[in-house]
């Protein structure tokens, strides 16, 4: 493999990583906002349901973007789940305490 092929593969992997991270963080942020709109409080399980919906909605989005979801391994799914959870938790926490 030539160095140009290796550079192209590295660039493609970088774009894939940035795209997956962007989709995961935006989904988590949207999930936190939706949780604030539909849940009655911090103990309402509807807020957690929005987290799971935000994680599940990413599969079709990534397919539309042209990524092979079938090639994802466990590490990729854990990364997507964690990033979505982190942004969902932070955004919903901020929105829950904003009215105090």
C-alpha cells in the first residue's frame, strides 16, 4: 500500500469518526431538550425514554449518511451510547435547574 492510500484511509476514518461523534452529540442534545419538554420532572421515566429514542434514531441517520452500520463493533456502539448519554444528561440537567 502506498503512502497516498494510507493517507486516504486515515482521512476517511477521521471523517467517519467526526461524523459519528457529531451525530451522537447532537442526538444527545436533542434528547435532553425533548426530555425537558415531555417529562414532568427528574423522576419521570419519560425522560429516560427520550435517551433511548435518541440512541436508536442514530442508526437510520448514519445509514443515510452512507456509513456501513454492519461494520460497527461493540466499541463503536458503546461510544455512541456514551456520547449520547453524556450530552443528554448534561443538557437535561441544565434545563431542569434553569428554573431554580
